[in-house]
């Protein structure tokens, strides 16, 4: 049976918290000073109806990533595969954001998922030896 280690669980749990925080900022604190600082968007822009709607939709998307990760960590019988696919997905999106917008997006959104992925790859290699 394929297992994930405690370090992978830890980093993956941090990813869950990260995406819950992004959800919170994008859906509940859309026009806040914090959202303005985190997303580097003037607060006047964040207050527009169009941006509010776009951010709130994006927030739900981020919430669902957190839900998938929680399901994976707590309930899934295929933790390794589902966690790997989800983390790679997050990394691809972070890379795209870093490439098309600002490299800091990759570091803000991709650093912890990268650590979780590296830890998971270690777990996979360890499981193959066992």
C-alpha cells in the first residue's frame, strides 16, 4: 500500500491553509487593504463590480482546490496519485502566473506546493524500495 509521510502531510496541510486564505481574501475581503497589498491591485480597482465578481469566482475555485486536498489527505484510498496530480496542477498554475504576470506569484503560490511535491516524490521512491 502506498503511503504518504508526515512531512508530506504537513506541507500538504499548509497548502490547504494557503488556498483557504486565498479563498477568504478573494471572496470575503475582496476590496480590503490586505487584498490590495497581496494581489498588488489598487483598492479602487478591487471595488469595481466586475473585479469583485471575478475575484469571488476565483475564490470558489481556490476553495475547491482546498476541498480536494482535504478529501485526498483524509478520505482517499488513492492518496499518492490524487495528491501528486493536484500538486502538479497547482505548480503548473503557479508557473503560468509567474510567467504571464509576475514571478513573485510563483514564489507566493508555488513554494509550499513545491515542497509538498518534493516530499511526496521522496515518499514514492521510499515506497518503491519497501
